[in-house]
C-alpha cells in the first residue's frame, strides 16, 4: 500500500479558518468542512496500519471521574499521510492567524501531538472532560469515518450540551488555553456511536515538542 505524504488540499481556506477561530471565544467549539473523500480515504488507509491500545477505562476519582471507551494510537509516523496533514493544517492555521487582528495566539503554536482514536459501534465514548492544560491554543479533530455526537457543555453533568457537527471530512476546532488570552478550557464529550468511528486529533503540547506524548491527554482533575 502506498501512503502519500503530499500535503492535502483543504476545502476550507485561510479566510474560513480565520472566521471559525474568531468564533471560538463565544462558542468554545466550531466545525467546518476540510477534507474530500480521496484525502479521507488516504488517512483511513494509513490509520489501519497503526498499532492501537485500549484507552484507560476510567481516569480520575469521585466527581471528577472520566469514562472512555475507545482504542488509541499515538505512534503516528511523521512521514506519512497523517503527518503531512498535520503539517498542512499547522500552516493553514498560521495563515489564518495572519488574517486576524489582534493575533489570536501570542505564543508558540505547532502541531506536535497526533492521536488516532477508534470507537466501536455502541461505544460509551468519552464522558464530559477538559483536555489537559498543556494542550495550547487550538485543539483540532477530523472525523475519518463513522457517526457520533461531539458536544461542548457547561460542566461534568453535560449541562447545556451543544452539539458541534462532525461528519466525515469535517474539522472540529475547540479553543485551548492561550487563545485570545483565555485560560479556561471547555468541557466536552463524545457519545451516540451508531456505527464505528475513527477520528484523528491534532494538538500543540507544550510539554513535548517532539510529539512523543503517549497519553490521551484528558484532565479529569484539571
């Protein structure tokens, strides 16, 4: 199988990304179309060659427990299709930043953390949580296959849940600490897996500039 490392063409350009980023302080998470079918298939082909492990079923304790029902792969090769997508997405974000004034992120931002997640049909998903505070600026998720509900909410009870569309090929953008000077982190969750789902996450982890993080990156106690 030949997996291309050519940067993919995006269906939404810098202006659309800039508009989406500008909405994040008010909306916490937004989404927009990004990848066509051929590009998605290339990423799926590569995802099928990765090694996966079960996610830790429960993280945290007491009221801060987070349940997760999926498999994850953090050993994503940088020279393949997923790595090329990460580099193209990073460049697109910087092009979008340049269109916004004031700049939305006054700190370093590069995509140095990739994670692919597989959810079976009927999965319990991941209950309301916040991503680790080390994931800065923008958290991005692209759906490669399947259907689920991605939603942001007010707290761990999923109060005031607001679904964010996440069909195949779409990019979900969620704000991370530092974006527009905001340091709080949105609660969010995934559930309602009516068929198997594969997604890939792209993040900047200030702890690991080499992208060597091997955890899912939740912060049940944060």
